[in-house]
């Protein structure tokens, strides 16, 4: 694949989820991403394009970053379809194309969801929170200092942005090339990276950061109080109660936001009574 | 409604596109979006706090499959807009969370309603492949407009209601909401610890 074509697919891949719908998910997005490649492949046989597009407009759903592996693999297989020597071969290749599309989208979605949404997003959040604490912004306190330099806010957010996107954009860009050049024996280049080990190591790092952050919060909480008074005990009791309840609500799969809304209602009732 | 609030709603509507429809470069994350939006209201401290709290509160819901998490951008935008109108952050954040939940419900309806247009666009694309570019552009524009209208209307309604209600709110309600607001980072962090456990459910 030419570099210019790879770049076009890369740029268009940022709009994979535009037109997302509950019927065929990212089908419009996939067609949009692959259109320049299809035009190039079928430039001498424009009449074939409608039937080709029908295949791309079928159901497709995967994780947006890892989708690049699907683009490369589908492009490679599309070339095989376009250059099929006989009708039997053509049908074979089309069936293979459909299998790749279905199988690879599920595999990449599974890896991408665990790596990017399940691990990297919370991990970069923790890195960013640590940066804020190191800069002296104690977000555990309801009342922050009167002014915080703008650069602190941008640095913390920028750190999360840069770490996440450095990895995501690398995977997005390289995924197209790797999957295009790889074959199905290497699962279209997916086996080139040890995803499980990466996720495992990132989660180990994340759990250390999360526990460290909780301890940091406790330290800040204790540090600010010189005497153990009613205010100290009340705050500690409310926080501890909410943390314990959050473990229970997590087991019951109730999102935190509902716990927060319930806390507002309950505390209002308690205050009135 | 000041021009700053109007600009904030428009900026939030654009940032919200990053969640699903365009880019996915994490501009729509609370910790990034809120300080950026705070540049418009001028309260950077509020921006940092709302950003951190929003991220931590919504950290337990990921956009896996068809799951639609509450919008961090809407939560941050509504909170910062109400705060800029003179409403305390602990009240504003409550409305921000409610707004984010309502927005995700409306967004789900919008995605369902897209079924009807999908068949039309598929036919157009098969006839003329370049129609896919128009379909994508139209989807982006309509999403932006819907985001803007929803954020603006919700902010305006909540702002008007709270400005009317604020003088009548008793001290107990202030204390209760402040305490509830204070628990947000702790609830969020307590959720992040099991989120990193090595054994998946």
C-alpha cells in the first residue's frame, strides 16, 4: 500500500464512528474510511463498485483505535477479490473477506476495549491526578486554592492526552501497515504485539497508582486537621460510608453517578431531620 | 445568558463530537475538556475540579459495545456554566451529572432514530459512492447542532431555575450538597482500585 493511501485511510479513520447506529453500527464509517482505497482498486472497473460497497455497508463494529488492523487486512483481501481469476475464486475470496471482517472486528474490539477503555484511560487519569497533586493542587478538598496557574491545568490534562494518544495514534498508524503486510497465520499482525502482557503490566502499574492515590488522599485529609473534632469525624464517617457503599454498588453493577445522586438526596434528608 | 455561556455551549457541543462521532482523541474527557472550557468562563480552578470529579465519577462506565456512558463534556459544561452564573459549584455539579445522564438518554434515542435515514443513505451510496462523504458531513453537522441545542436548553432551564431558587435554599441543603460533592473523588478512586484488578469478571 502506498504511503499516501495509508495516510488517507488513517485520516478518514478518525470518522469511523460518524453515523453510528444501532442497526449496522459503524457500516457508514467503514465505507467512508475505505472509499479512496476502493476507488483506487476498482479504477478500471467502476461498475463493480456498487456490489463492493454493498459488502462494506453490512454490519461492522469494533473499537475505533484497533479498527486500523481491520482496514489493512480488508484492503489486502479486497485486492485478492478484485484480482480473482475465475468466478469460483472470486466467490471464495469474497467469503474469506466476510470471515476476516467478522472475525477480526470481534478480536480487535476485545483487545481494544480492554487495552484502551479498560486500562489506558483510567491509567492516564491517575497519571494526570498524580501530576496535579505534585503541583500542589489537592483536588480532595471541596475548596481549592483561590487561583491555580493555567499551565498546571493544561499540563495535567495534556499529560493524559499525550500519553493516551501517543499509544493510540501509534497503534492506529502502524496497524494499517502491519495488517496489510501480514497474513492470516499471524492473525493479520495482531500476534506481533503481546497484548495480554501489555494489559497485565499496565493494570499492575495502575493498581499501584490507584492505591497510592487513595493513601495520598488519606494523608492529605489527616494532615489538614490539627484536632480530631466533630467536623473531622463527620467528614470521615461520610467519606468512609460512601466508599464502602461504592464497593457494594459496584457488585450490584450500579454506576457511581447514581450513588452520588442518592448521596445528595440522603444527606439532604439527614440534614433536615 | 451571557455571550460566554453561549460560546461555552457551542464549544461543548463541538467537544462532545469527539466522544463518538469524530476524532476520538480524548478531547471529550473531563480532565481535558473542563479546563479548556474554563478558559471561556475564566475560572480555571473550577475547571480543574469539575474535570477531575467528572472523570472520577464516570470512570466506572466504559463505551463498550453499545453502552453509552454519560457525557463528561455535558456534565462539565453545565457545571461550569451554572457556576459562571453565580451558582455554587456543589449545586452546579449536581445539575451537571443529571444533565449528563439525560443527554445520554436523548443520544440513545437519536441513534435509534438514525435507522430510518440509514436505508436512504445506503441506497444513495450504492448509486453514487461519493454520497458517503455527504452522509458523514451531514451526520457531523446534525450531531453538533443537536448537542448544542440540548446543552444550551438544559443549561438555560437549570440556570433560570437555580437563580430563582437560590435565595430560598436553606443552609442545610448547602451543607448536604457540599458534603455529597466532597465524597465524589473518594467514590471514584474506590472504584478505580477494583477496575485495575488483574482477574477479569
